[in-house]
C-alpha cells in the first residue's frame, strides 16, 4: 500500500493502474506456471515452476493490495464500504466457482485425452482470460470519488516500525512458522 500511495495519482487514478498491471502480470504468470517445459534437468524444472509460482503470488499482491486500498475512495460511509466489499466477495466467490466448474466439467475432461499438461495449460489460459475480463469491469467501471489523506512511507520507516513493534515481529514469526509447517505437512 505504501508503494502505491508513494507513486502518486495518475490520470487513471492512484489504484486502477496498479490493479490492471497486477492482473495482467498475474495472468501471464498463471499461464507460465502451467506451461510445460521440457528439459532433462529436473533441477531446472523445479527452479522454473517455483519461480513462476513466486512471481504469480507477488503479482497477485500487486493486484490485491491496491484493489482493497481503493475501497475507501469509492465508498464514503461504513455502510457503503460493507455493501461494496460484500459484493466483491460475492463476485469473487462466483468467479472461483465458475473457473473450478468450467475446469472440472469442461476443460479438463475435454483436453485430458491430449495430456493433463495441455489440459491444465488451457485451464490456466481460461482462468487468466476470465480474471482479465472481470478486472476490466473494476478498472473501467470505478472512479475514485473521495481523496483519502495519506503520508509517504519509506522502507526505512517500515523497517523502524518492524524493529520497534514486538507484536508485529511476533506475528511475522508466527506466520512464517505456520506457513512453513503447513507447507511441510502438505508436501509429504
């Protein structure tokens, strides 16, 4: 959020360019994550797929943080924000349901005869295309109506906050341990 706020407001607003750039890069990395690479080096394949997964996650953050940060600029009251965020969650749930339904009912069965690699690649392309269409509704259909005051935040300020805030450090450590444990538990 600090990076978005520090970049200033463009003629497209402060948040919409980031949302679009995040969605576009996320769509590309999602497709690349399922793109089959053929190499004899197993280590190279691991490196490629892990890199695509990390880049996909980072690009989703570029989309997600400005998306939710934009909410107070389009809805002025708590009631408006609650309605808007409920609608967003409803549409997001519908999108997830639609992609999983299309994937399990149409794409994977139709293309699995050509190989699961191709079936998942096509599913990644379909999911990316759907995400871009729905993000365009947000980017085109929303304007920032209210200016929210903010301060510029540097990485130094963030580092000092992390250094002096023991609760934040405890939460960060807990989160890292939780994610590590969860990953180890599911990879066995």
